[in-house]
C-alpha cells in the first residue's frame, strides 16, 4: 500500500498450478465487472494480466485459484474477505486502487441494488451492534484516535491543523450551530467516549445528559468526567436513545444516526420532538449518501452491523413528521477524508500492537476498512452531513451564519 505501509507478500512459487485459458478469461470478467480500473493482476503462478493501456495505480495479487472464483462470484463481499485472509495482496497504493474502483462505479451509474427498508435495529439488536464495533476494547481505539477519543469527522478550518485541534474545532462548530448558552440543558444521543459532552460542559457551562448503549464507552466517559470534576454537569447514561426522557434546550447527535436505520427515523423524530423545549434547537452529524444506497455487505458483516448512511432526502423522514424544520446543512465530506488519513497513519504506526491484541487478520481487516473509507469520501461515494434544525415557530434563528465563524 505504499505510503500507508502495506507491503507485498512473497511471490508465487514456480510450483503453483498453471493458469488455464478459461481462468484467464475469468480474470478479464472480473476486470469487466470492475469497469476496468487501471490496475494489474498477478496470478498465483506469477502470470500478469493488465486491465488496459493506462498506467496501473496498483497490482492485485491473487494467491490461489480459489480466490479468483470467490472474487468472481461475489466481488463486493469477497474482496474484503480474501484481503483480510491474505489470499489477496495489493502492491502499490491501496487507497488509490479503491478510489479508481469507486469512480468507475459512480460513472457507470450503479443502481442501488438490493435497497430495501434497511436494518431493523431493535433495542437488543442495537446493543449487539455496539458490542461488535465499540466494545472491542478502549485500548485499541486509544492507539489511533486523538486525545479526546473522538471517533467522528474532524473539522479542518485551516491547513496544517493537528488531529487534536481539528477535533476540538469540530466540537466548537457543533456548539455554535446549536447556539449554546451557559445554564442550558443538552441531551446527546450516542456520545461515544464522552468528548463532546465534556467539551460542551467545560466550554459553555451547560448541563448534559448523554446516552450510549456501549458499556465500555460509558465507563470510560464517566471516568473522564470524574477526573475533570464535571460529574455535576455531565451524566453519562447507558441506555438507548429511544428511552430519552425530560425536556432540553438542545439535542445533539454526532455519529449515531448511521446506527439507527432508516425505518426508525420517524421514531427518532418523535423522541426529539418530545424532549426539545418549545425554543429548542438540534443538530445531527452523520455519514450520508448523495442518493439512497445500502452499505456494502462486507462492511455490514465485519465492521458495522446494522449500519445505514442516509441521503438528505431520507433524513427528511426524521424532521417532517414531527414538525421540525431544517435550518442549516453543511457537507464536510473532504474533512472526513482528512480525518481518516490521520487515523490510518496512526493505525499503521501501531499495527504491531494491534496484531498483539488481536491477530493479523484483524490488522488487515481494519486497514482495508480505513483505506476504503478514505476512498469513499474522496470520490463522493460517501458524504458527511451536519444538519441543524429547530421548531418551525422559532423566530430566534440568526439572520446570517456569522456566529459560526467570528
């Protein structure tokens, strides 16, 4: 993977089985299904196959005959599986390879095949999904996240910002968009390791109730609140967003909507409606799509079970049934690509420690996930929406966006 540290495995031995003419044809079929990105393919016996005349950005190495057949049958899922198992290697830049594949899918007008109502994330299923991804150990995430353990898109208003400063800038931007004032109350749905809740309390003097179904994250956040002397201002609650009760001046959700599932959007809107005061404001920060498209099968199976990234049109299903009105929309797509580059670089520096915690397959799986995420944001396959909203009758809305940047 070049600059991100992925190196090629050993070359195929001369004793590997010969490639048959039908198998060469199948390799070209795989390339056709990928719309012939500028990549080379090396087969298990060392034979090279080029996708076209353009200079290759990377080479895909198939370690065995079975890998070819699995890739042909289900490329979307099997590429991730085979790469994780070491049966596929990538020589060159993995991110550039994935970017080329994405661009060809987008230019080909790939339809949202298989798009149904989306995952049914019941209370029990939501907890199980959180355990799969977030409860694999705080020590793992501390290796490559920033000091505040922010696991969402950072904000880079200036070039050269560190990841820590960019995450703080994101938290400040969120606070300004919901126009926080000292003494107000805030409810946060899906609080991660508590960084934003603590920032709001520390910086703006508000009181926060933060809900999260991840046991490990909540335990970590409570320890941080105690260490910072903010227990009186911030309460971390291990519970689902659907059980939020009480009235608040602001509702904030950063990086949680991806786990809700679009069939639950009306339900989420009803929760927001009942918990917001008459003059309440809110913000939802989420990974999204430019049009309705399901999350790929490999990511759902191995990384984010139950995940769904909505289009803006789908997000309207949160606000419109509950009489809430959208006040501001901002797309931070390229900021997430920059955030992920920081994460991947830190992950690669820590890969030996990650391997010791888990195994080589886990290292390769997460390298692919982070690399594919960069490629998704740089090519527009994924978006990052910040949507500020309020009551339809609220006339306290600022006349300009000056308050966000002064």
